[in-house]
């Protein structure tokens, strides 16, 4: 490499390196800065924390039932009724989170959470699940947050037959027509994939002796699905380290300087906001705020050079 080429290389890499060093050095000072101001002012730009976007599909489908739990119809009937559900999954927009309300502990099957973690990640770019339980009145109590990918792999480790069934279902798609860089499918193919998956974990016959606890009857006379109920008691053990209960007591529309400092300190791309009694108040997109801070710090360092 010639001397001029070396000089050009140094010019290219110098400012990214300086910016990275600045972020490392200032990461502990940022909370102190936020305690003095309600917004972060950098080079004329004020940084605000933004609400994460929620995906709220209609899980109960006419002629099919609620696809989140055992009252949903058998796999053989899925394709003829689930088009409207998968049409909700279709589209160009991405979403940050969706809610898993555990209800009275018989609202979600582990198998359904597994397959919809995959499908919503592929179809709508879903980043994470927020787990709630009902409280008195219409309030929902926050239990924790977990990324869609981590939920998928936590369930695959705990229940390995789910991953096997998904691999076999995926192999049956012909053609396997991917329509986006996140792996989205046409809604009819997404419907077919879910149906193949459910077929792989269902049986018309009673489960083998000694394995009854691993199977849930969809009706009194079957078929049976190899799954467990996701409950408030089992949530932490099923998801393990994927579940992050950390949150801050605040409301997005009334964040104080102290709240903003705490938001920078809580790990993760998204942070839940809660009120009295751990009532769920929403999710903040922490990653977007940090990216803006990083961009403005980089600009500031460059301008001062």
C-alpha cells in the first residue's frame, strides 16, 4: 500500500473510531446529563424517547376459534378458515411488540407462542413479546418482556419437537417463495406453513401412556396437541433468561429527567413502562433514542475537529 493510500484509509476510519470512543467515554455521563434536562440537546437536535409500535391482530377467527389456545380447531381445518388471520400478518409495515395476555392461565399454548413468534418475526418484523396478566377491572399487570427470537429458541430448547415440526413443515412448502429480506411469505403460504406445523404436533389418537402431561386435548375426544399451557407460574421457567422483567415506573407523556436517565440504564432495545401495581403503561423504543444520541455525538465530534 502506498503512502497516499494509507493516508486515505486513516481518513476513512478515523471518525468512526473517534465516535465509538466518545460513546464509550460518555455512556456513564449521559444519565447525569439527563438529570439536568428533560431532553438531550446535541447540535440543535433534541432527542425524545418514542413509543414502540404495537401489533394487535384479531386472534379469534370465525369458524376456527381462538388460535392461541386449545379451543382452536384441528390442523386439518386451519387452512380453510385462517386466511383472514394471515392477511393481518401480511404487509410492508414492521412492528415492535405484541402482547401475550396470559388471562386465567389457559389463554396461550406453548406451541402457538412458538409458531407465532416465528411467523410474526418473518411477516411483520416483530421485535418482542410483552407478557401480561389481568388484574382487577380492565387493568393489565406487566410480567416481563422477551424478544421474539429468544422466545422461539427458549421454547425450542425446552420442547425440541417444536423445532422438528417447524423444520418439517418448512420443507413441505413448494415453492418456498420468500417475499422480503426478513423472510416473509405470501399469506397463503404462511397459512400452509402453520397448518403443516400443527399437523406435525397433533394426533387423532390419545397420547401414549406416561406422556399425557405433554399433550392437550383440543376437544374432549381429540385431537391432541403436544403442548403445555403457558401460565404465570410457568412463564419464567419456560422462557428462562429470555424473559426480562425490568421496567421503570413512568408514563411516556410525562417522562421526567430522572425517568430518561433510568431509560438509558435499563438494558435492552425496548423498555416497559409501568404504573402503580405494575400496571402496564406501554413500551419505549430505547434503541431508537440511543441511535439518535450516537449520531449526534458523531456529528458533534466531527464538527469540532
